[in-house]
C-alpha cells in the first residue's frame, strides 16, 4: 500500500472512531417497570424518568422501558414479572410491595428497584436498610406507618370522635398491619375503629352506607391501587355523607378531598430512577442502601372544610405544608 493510501485509511478510521464511540455510548438499554397499580400512576412514571434522565438515560433515545400494569389485580404480578424477564431486562423497577415481591421471586439475579410504603426488612425484601443484600434495593417512604399520624390530624379537626372509619382493600397485603396500627392508636384514645372494605364501585357505595349507619365521625382512607383509581368516587361519597376524611396521597386533596398526610412521591421515584441508572452503569443492589423519604407533607383543602362546616384549628393550619384555598 502506498504511503498516501495508508494515511487515507488511517485518517478515515480516526474520523469514524468518534461516531462509533458515540453509537456505543447510545446503546439501547432495556428495563422493566412492574406495577400493582394502573398506568394512571403518572407521578411515579414522571419521577422515575426524571431520575434516569439526570444520569443520562432518556426513554426513546438510549433507554427502553417495558411497562406492565396489574391494575390492582395482584394475582397477575407473577406472570407479568416472568414476561418481563423474557425481554432480557437489565432490571425491574416496581410500584407497590406485591410487585416488588413478585419481581424478586421471579429471578434471584435480576436487580429490583422498589418504591414501597412498607418496611422492606419486615417484608423480607432486604436484609437491612444499610446493607440490603440480594438483588433488591430502592426507596421506602413508610407511607403505611403514617396511619396513626393521620388519625391525629383528623382528630384535631373533628371533636368528640368515638368511632373512626377505615376504608381499605382487603386483598392488599397492607390491610391487616395498617388496621392493627390504627386500632392501637385509636384504643389509646378510648376510640373504636370500623373497618369497611371495597374492591369495586358497588362495594364503595355499600362501605359508605355502613359508615353512615354506624355513625363514624371521621374516615381514614388506606393506600391501595384500587382506592387511588377510585379517587373521584370516594371524594364524592365523602361529600354526600358529610364525612371528614384524611387520605394517603395529596392527589385526593387536589381533587377536592379534605386533607392528606403523605411523602412526596415525585421525590421518591426520582431517587428510584437515580438508583436504576447506577445499576445500569454497573452498581450492584447490595451496595446501594435503601433510601427513606425525607419529605412528608400535610395538605389541607379549606374549600372542602367549609363545605363540611368545619373550622380548621389555627395550629393545624400553621403545621400544614400547603393549604388549598
């Protein structure tokens, strides 16, 4: 080969190298997102994408996300997790504890990044918060452990409470422990808890009729995919029966509910996205400590309070992170 031709080949290869390197950097990664809820969980998805994007992973550019939704039918989660594995996902991000348990059971090696409201150690997802062990890590916002605190806030609004209503989905694993937590807090105050359950719209109607018949003074709504999806219906029924209620997510208050006490889900899912990006770059779940939500917000809707004939104490308004007028 002549010297000029040789230099031409070398020069061409050198010019092509940045293009090849860029293409390699932009190689498509595939991850799964498994949810016990429905695709209406836009805050979860948005926060997760935000955390990934901050680390350079953008869906549609260098990242593909396979979504699987159980729509509150937890019995579908195992099959959905198995299906994700057929797509050779690098990791599975999960929404709700049942989804995290299904993903972990589906594969002992595929990394799992969860956001749950329960204690992941008690649930058996991790060995400890600081040293998770195994293939799972993520964020726990301990939303289910806020049940007694919600009771405290709603009682500051309504005086003379003797019977507290608790609305939950009996199929959700959080039903039993959350009921015990609320009963313990209520019993300490000499009060009783009336548990009503619902997994469908007709059952919601029946639940509120029971609350009215038994003269429950206030209502605590538990966290659950079905109940979140039925948000507007629940708020409407609470208004119809003039029942002051406190909710597990601020979305309910934005939609007209009285008050909520909950972690900032956007922040929790942003952290999950950051963890997912670190795993895509080679980190192991066992080396990533489980994070805990730092921001818990009390939100009050004054317009709804007025419609219910309630006066929110000044001390509670001062405690609120946001007051909707």
